[in-house]
C-alpha cells in the first residue's frame, strides 16, 4: 500500500489574520479520584488530617504523601475522631479524620456522636470495600448509611469517581451550613483509584443570615421592656472578632452574659458582663438564673437538656426567649420561643452593633449582682499547700496565676472537669474545648489537636483517671508530632461522677465504680514526655514548676499524676 502523505511543516512566519488556526486546548493530565480528594481538601484550607491508616483508602494516603496537609497518624480511631472534632471547634472549617471500613468506622463513631451533639463541623472519611464486592458479605463490609444516617448531617458515598471533588465541596458545605455538624464520606477502594479530570469543584458559600429589619425592631423592643435581660452564648460557630464585638456591646449596655455548659470564653472571664457558666458546671440550680431573668437571648445555641436542667426550668410559655441560630429546625430546643433569628453569631453581632439603647439602672444592678456571684465562685483558693494528700485546689491556685492571657483548657467528662469550670480563666473564644455530650476519653486527643493547631498557646488538659486510660495512648501521637500540652491526671481511683449518682440513689452501696490505676507518670515518660507523680500537697508547686519547665525548655508534653482523696469535689 502506498503510505499516506505526511503533513508538511509550515514556516515560522505568521499567517494572515483571516486564516490563523487557534491552538486546541490541551486537556490536563488525569489524576486518581483519591488524589483529587486531597487536592480538594487543600483548596478548602485543610491543614491536617487525623488518620488511622487502612488498606481501603491507600490512594488517598498516597495523595497526602506530598501534599501540604499534615497527616497525623493516631493510635486509635476514637482518638483520631476526637482530634478532628476538636480541630473543628478551633478552626473556621471542619476538622477531618480518615479511618478504614468496619472496625475502624465503628471505633470512630464516638467522635461523630460528639460532633453531632456539640454542633461541630467535621468530616469523617471512611474507606470501603470495592464497589464490585458490595452486598456479598465481603471482609469488613458494613452499611455505611444505616450506621451513620441518624448521627450525621449527611452520609455520602463516592460511587462515581468523576464526582470526587464535588463530593468534598458538598461535604464541606453541609458540615458548615445551618447548625454545624459531622458529615461522613464513604470511599470505595477501587473507585478512588480510577483516573478522572483534576479540575476542582469550587467551594460552596455558606449563608450567614442576619438581623432583618423586623428582627432588629423586635429585639430592640424586647430589650427596652426588660429589667433583667440575659444573653447566653454557646456553640462552635464564632470568630474572635465577633466575640470581642459582643463583649464590647454588652459592657457598653451593662447587660450580662452567661456561657453554655463547657463553652466558656466567648465573653471573657474578666469581663464585667460575664456571669459564669449555665448547666452542670454551676453550683446553684440552673433555674435560679433562668427563671429570674425576664428576657433570654441565646446566641449560637438553644435552651436544651443541660441548660434547662432536664427540660424542667424555663418551660413557662409566657417567658420571653429570643433564639439566634442558623438552624431553622431549632433541633434540641425546649421551652418557649418568642422569636427565632436565623443568623450565625458573627452575622448577628454585626447587626446587633446597630442597636443602641439607653442604659437602665436596673441593668446595672442586675449585672453587678450576678457578676459579684461569679467572682466569688471563681476566686482562687489558697496557693499554700495543706498537710496531707495532694489537692486539685492547690494545683489550680498555683497554675492559674502562671497562665498567659490566651491559655486554653480541654477536658472530657467527669467531676474532675469542675475545677476547670470554676477556676480556669477563659479569656477568648475557643479557650475551653470539651465534649458537651459527656464523652469520656476526650481530654488527651483534644489537647493534642489544640497544641498542633495553635502551637504558640499554653494548652492544659485536665483528665480523670478513668477517662485518661480511654485514650491516653495518644500521648505517643503527641510525642511523634511535637504537641506540648500540660496533662493533669486527677487520680481518685474511681469513676467519680457515677459514684456521686450512686451515693445519691443507692447510698453506701458502692458497685462498679472503683479503680486500680497504673503509674501514669511512668507511662508519660515511656511515651517520650515528662511525667511526675504527686502524692503530698506540699509537693504540688514544685511539680508544676518542673512540668512547665519541661514543656518550655525541652519542647515535650508534660504529665502531672496527682493522687488525691476520694469524694473531694470542686464545689
């Protein structure tokens, strides 16, 4: 056969404009869907992901290999999920965790429940069995939607590789829009290996809402009629700028603000308008405060179970409650609703600045009275050690004066947390990171996430002995990545909160609450940090000095194992 003639090369001279041939656009090189997922996370501002690796999402791990995202390898999926949840509380975008199918997903569920009840934006990526193996009882197969549908805002599965970037954008949007929360994304291991276009889906803007004209008029009128108004701040959807603006507005008008349980710091601990926490972390019954006020304005949260003492107080339908939340469903709300304002805290505070009212003398007296109670409640005990066993009061009295203004505390659940509720000076937004669903095992992972996210801050975590052993192994993660929290383990050899309930309902019948503990300081040293055990109160100041010196001088985490008496409480 005669070969076809080859095209002849043209000269380099330009052709007349009428016959110029436009160069065809060259399609970019394809990438695997797993790599596109990583690129999309980078484009959305994700700085780190908390991972327990699995063979089901190897292609995503490979995409992380040379990306700008720091891959924090954790020791348990529960710890990884807690770290991602804490990261979501600290950042202006969701925290990200990655785990494998079946057992890995089951272990991560505790962090997802925390994110759901705490309204924390979070993404949980779960590796899945190959698409072709589905519904054949394959190794570690499970139904991801059945498992997570009731505990996540949305559950998505990447069944079409070309939608990889779109699903990341949708997951980010869902986690942050309205009331924030967790989103689960399933990644079949064969789908994420398929080649797709590397073009990325743009970020989807999240509506912030705000005060409408009628909202503003209604709130202004309600405040003008009120003699004892009270703001309650909460949730994880704030910025420091909004927190500062709200504090200034409240102080200018001599109006008080309380903090939702375990969210202290939005209005500074030192502000004359701050009157303390509402919920389990307050020594007096919640209804004392909630029933006396004639106008409640909840910002970023709603009056739920804990605030209302089990849906008991503030249930009179004649009471005035303004609820400022971006969740139109008002999920978790109890009691009366005078008006709902659909707005995220930043948007609400921006518009609140435009409301100016003459200050009432009743407001001044009301705020001063409650502020006096808070100052008395939070006054530090003596820093001088007492004879006998170590005491948390002595530790807090020596620690608090040494804390910088931006110090942060984290903790999980238990009576040990009450020392932080009472004494820790929370002076800015996100200076108290905790699990409002009462989840144990949160203290150490959350402290690690906080230390990695904001390495310049002093991070303190207060853990109970029972709680510490649920995720204390993550100290290995702290050592590996250079996290430097101060870990205080209050060892009273029991599950203290449950013992308290037990004594109330089944007095003198202690059952299932007592513990025998290891040497926690030795554990800390074994993991590569500083550890010291304190049994006598006279040794508390020196132990604290040594722990802080190890953090600041050696750049390691430090653990103080404080062995205390049983049945000693913060209040």
